[in-house]
C-alpha cells in the first residue's frame, strides 16, 4: 500500500467517529432530493439526475461518488414519488445505497405549499481488507466484510414563489458503519445529520437572475458546517456561480440548459484545508433530464428550472 493510500485509509478510519460520513456533492442544489425527501415531485414533471464526483484528485484511494435520482409529481401535484441510488467508493470500501422516497404537499396559500417527505431503504458497505497488501497473508483479520444497514429519514420543504426552505434528517438510525472483522472499529457508527437549506431567485433584469442559497449541516458529535452559494443566470440558460464550504473549499460552478429537457453542470472544488498539499481538488459533473408525461401531468404547470 502506497504512502498516499495509507494516508487516505487512515483519514477514513479516523473520520468514522467524528467527521463527515455521508458523501455530499457540490452540485446538490440541482438535485435537492439527495438531502431532503420532501423535495420529491416539486418539479411536477419526471426529473432524473445523475452526479459523479471525483474527490481529491491524485490522492490514491480518495472518494469517488455516483448518485442517480428520479422523481415525479402525481395526483395533481399533491404526491411525489421517487428513488435515490448511490455508490460511494473510498479506498477498500464500497458503499451502495438505495432509498424509495414519498412526499405529500399541502397548500398553505394560493402561492405556497408545505411538503412532508419520507424515505426508506438501505446501505450495503463492502470492505475488502485483502487489498491492503498485508505482509502476513494468513492474518485471520484480513478478508471481505459486508454490512447491510437499513435506514429511513424525513423532511419538510416549504416553497412560496421564488423562495424555498427545507429541514431534513435523511438518515435517522445510527447504524454501525462496518460489519467488522477486527474489534478496532466495532463501535464506529454513522452519526445523525440535520440539514437546513434555503434560497431564492431574484430577477435583476430581463436577462439576468440572481440565485443565492445556503445549506447548513449539523452532525451529532461534530462541528457545524455550512455552504454559501451564489449563481448568476443569463437568459434562463447559462448559470455561473461559486460556493464557499466552511473550512474546506471554494467551488466555482457552471450550469447550462441545453434544451427543454436536458441540463448539465460542472463544479471544481479548490481545497483550502490541509489536504491541498496532496490533492489537486475535486471534479464533479451533473446531467439532468426532465420530461412531462401527458397522461400523468396533463393540465399541470411545471415550474421553471430557475
């Protein structure tokens, strides 16, 4: 195992107790379903999004995360149904997750709604300790470990015109992280996360819109973390923006509406933590496809992308 690989593995092991355990993409504002099940169906039409993140480039064993979601509104926009599929790789660990999502919307006023969301599913963490290239191949602690962890979560999502706010706890159970071969990390658990997000769209002219947003992450037994995001959108087609992730990175971002159905996005994390000595940052790409299904969405107005 190389020195860099060792560094990432040790970083991962040390993070089991106190640091961020759930992967978080930088382009989550284009797929809020990843952090709040109450968002399901908010776009009325069928919306499918895929995001791939290559974190800490040039650092052996660094995380690579893929997520794919799909959701749609039903029953005249009152019900949202969807799913979240994820695959997170870091070093010798591969975590696959699948969650079904349901939301129900209640009109508060003529221009505002409050959504209640639930999600349920599982994560399966597979760890191949044989890849550590041990000197003693007959070590009984070396092998493949699989840990199946069911979980569920809930959220609230409020929208009024161009303003939105949400509160969610996507994973409520504090499951053990690894079904372990050794006793050394047998008490490691996934601590609960609380997400608070908010943002709005402000029309500056017939050409430009300003779209600020924020995401606050509160994890049990860890310091508070937050993102500040700002986008300028031109002609409702091209978005240029930047995010600041507290004590972690500065993130330039780009988004392009190719046509009525397809959107693509890109983000590059410029690492500001001590890891910038070992990595050239993180790359992330996103593609979103939206389509109105006449039989389901007939007579319903779909909100604009921005």
